């Protein structure tokens, strides 16, 4: 049942015409560069790189925090013989 509801929800969302429009940041960069006489392609590329950069940074930070917490949990559950008092 849950798979059918999820599939139906995904199909309905994919048919929405707003999903095929430009993102607001890309549109703003193109408009501002066009008015200022700048290179539009460079502005769009910079906007795409900016949008891609944030999720990767968040992924690395969250991954590191999970790794560090797992290491602390292992140390608590299995202390090394050198640390015994």
C-alpha cells in the first residue's frame, strides 16, 4: 500500500509544470548579468556551482559527525586496556 501511494505521489509531482521551470537563483543571475552587460554563461555556471556546493558540504559534515559519534560509542563499549585505572 505504501509503495502505491508513494508511486502515485511521485507521478503527480512529476507532472507539475513548475518543476520544469528555472530556479529563481539562475533566473536572477541571468537577468542581472544581461542588464549589466556581463557574461551570462559565466553567471549561470557560478550559480550552478554554488547550488551544488552546499549539499556536498552538508553531506561531508554530517558524515563526519556520524563517524565521530560511532567512534566514541565504540570506545565506551570496548575501552582499550591502556585506559583502565
